[in-house]
């Protein structure tokens, strides 16, 4: 039985661990959750309306969204973790017509998008009473995922499978050896899924990585909307999405802060930024914004072209990072693809990304 180490217990690492063949591998997961993006996240699974030009990223996000029915079944994800809620997209009216055409075209290859409707202001408010009567585009296939709840569920499943968890900061001695605390351990394969920490982890082995950390803050309001679980999510125009969950929990976020990447303090500036934008869309802003709330804060990993990367770096190392703000959509699928590669030897991911050398290079290569 081969020994595998997964460094990083976020959405990729935890999904990967649960999909690995337990008869084939003895798995140890090193998890240092401080600042972890997934444990702080909750977001919208609805990639079909994105106008990003990166076709490889869109294929990954599209297939990641299509993967959710399998994910729900395999890991028993109930409505407290994931729910197909429908998505409202609020934009100026002329943009909505263009996006409706885009959605109809994309539905040909992504039937998961469901029904597509242009809503009047009154219809939008009927769907989500928190909002002003503004026109919107609705797709029924959109959903919401609570990243923190997802990790809790998958950790419980992993522990039942006998996967060992070690909650310590690690360093790579070489491609097969991990130092943690005062101990060292050797593995047949090491998979690095530590988000922005990948840059630090690979530096001792002479690799330079195109990654930057980015701080994200979102707000969690505890409201009296007891029917919130039946409401759709709303992608607002600007840096704030409105994400209702069960039992009156309404999330607003998230920020994208490049200058405060590793600083996990909650800031009033984030509250102001998110709520100022939301006021443009809320029917009665104070009804939501004056209710008790708390922050979720984490650090994402971004590449220069805003695209993720994953795969085999050398004979013993696999890597995955750069998810950015689409990690809840793409992360589980990447974890599954990596596990399938280790279980079967089939690397079915070339269509989703550029070559790894685009993001990771050895220093001697850079100097030559």
C-alpha cells in the first residue's frame, strides 16, 4: 500500500482525500486551516453567465457545476451544505438581453443551467423580497454551497475511512519528505493543495510559482427570514452577492483585497464596501443591514491570468492551486480529477488549463 500525503485540507484536498482508493493508498492529510479560503467561504454555483474570455476556465467551471449531482450523492450533501436554489443576475436591462442570448447558447452544452427567464422588476422582487423591483435574469440551475459546512461533512467522512489528520504547518525537505514540528515522514506521493501557501511550500525545492494571496471577507447576517432557504441567490452588479441560506442566514460578499492578503482581521472598511454596494439593490437596506452579523475571512490564491492549475509536477509531487473566487465551483471537480488520476493513471484534464510550466518554473530554468 502506497503512502500519500495531502498538504492542505481545503476544498481540493478534502475532496481528493475522500475519492482516493482506500485499498490502494494510506492517506495522511496535513491541515493548517488558519486563513483557509474554503472554511471562510460560501458562494454561488452558477458559472454559465460568466463573460470571461478564457475558454479553458469556462469548460472547467461548466463541468465543475455539472459534477455537483454526483458530489451530492457520493458525500450525502444535504440542504444545509448545498442547495439548487436558482440564480438571479442583476444588471442594466440592455446587458440582461445580451446575457439571455449567451445563456441560451450555452445551454446547448450545459443543460444543467435549467430554465432561463428575463424577469421584470416586480417578478424579481417576488422571487427575492429583499430586493428592489429591478429587472433580472433567472436561471433555475444555479445553486449555493456553504464551504465551511462542506469541509465539516467531508472531514467526518474521511475520518470514518481511517484517513489520518495532522494539524501542523509543514515544510518540504525534498519531493518525498515532509517536516512537521520536530518530525519527518516519507511518502510515495505528495499532493500540494494548500492554496496560496503553495509558493512557500515549493520554494525550498527551487520552484517559483505564479501565485498571489488575496484576502476575502464576507458578512453573515442572522435575520428573521425563516423562509430564507427557499430563496434564490442574487449576483449583484458590483462586488457583492446576496446568498440566502437556511434559518434566516443571509450572506453578503465577498471582497477582493490584494494589499491585505495575509491579514485575517475583520475590518469596518469591508463592511462599508459590501453594504454600500448592496444598498443600491435592497428594498429596505436597514431591515437586513441592522441585524446581528459576523464576518468570515480567508485568503484565496490567484494566478496572473486568474486561472487555476493542477497536475503532476514531477515523479512524486502533484499540485493544485490558483482557484481564485471560483473555487467552490471548480475545487471539488479538480479534487475528483486528481483522485481519479491516482486511482487509474488517467489524466483527463488537458482541456481545462494551460501547461503547468506556465505557472511553476524551476529557478535554473528561469536563469537560463
